[in-house]
């Protein structure tokens, strides 16, 4: 009788173990950490030089796959030509920003120097504004009217590649190149083609890798 119970117990144990081995998960035994980044892009918008500063951050899976959000915007003046201005009597500039999802995939993340594939997808925004007299703009604040600033939303996809250098365990230096593709712009003087171009990027990443 004891032998019978013992055999049944062993059979049940093997059956449960076999069943457990059949269950597979995407991040089984995975390592999940997180980090944030400061990035600066050198590019052109509407044929003019544009400096785009931004931040992004998120979670890092198995020292390979990153998922996060990004926000960035132009820091220098990009002038609006009079024929496209919502108010030719004023010296207006274009503001540009983008926000959305960032994904990255690192090849050999633990190596001192390695490649990272980068992809941004999200929304882009342009508006016309009085850069040098922002506080005096009568359309700002509670009276803001999107039509008075030619507010323009569109889709942006920006794939690229980085050459990442592990400076310290908590910091990485990642210069790279991306191509920004704008789709759906209806702005005065800013077509999809004029908003699309190559960017040369410098990025610093901080966190637990």
C-alpha cells in the first residue's frame, strides 16, 4: 500500500512539473530596470537649422529592450515668411515640438561599445508665435485661439541608430542619427517634406542598466 501511494505521489509530481514547463511567458525570469535620457538633435526645419532638445525615459527589459515616452522641442528661432504669417504686421516664428512613444533595442548592451536601434512614434505640433514679445501677445493665456496661431498637429515617425558607449555603470553616451518623417501637416508654409529630415543626435542616459 505504501508503495502504491508513493508511486501515485511521484506520478502526480512529474505531471505537475511537466505541465508547469509548458507555460511560457515573454519576460520569464527577466530583469526589469529603468533609466532616463537627455538628448539634443541637430537638424533642419523648413530648410533652416533647428536645435531640438528633449528628454525621454522608461523601463528596460533584460538589458535589451527599452519602452518609454519622449518630449522635445525646438530651442532656436525659425522665422515665418510674411506670405505664410497669420499676422504679417508682426515678426512671428515657428514653434515645433513632438511627444510620443520611444522604443530601443540594444545589441550586446554589456559591452563597452555597442549598437542601439531607436524608434520614436508620436505627435508633432507647430504653431506661429511672437518669440521676442511672448508676454505682449494678446492671443496668449485664456484668450488663446488655435486658428490665430495656425496650430498644426501631425504624425511623426523617427527611426535611427545609436553607437552607445558605457561610460559608467549608471551613465551611457549615445551619439546617433535618425530620420524624422512627418505625415499630415496642414500648416501654412510647412509641408510634410519641409518638416522631414535627418537629425544628428547626442544623448546621455542615466539610470540602472
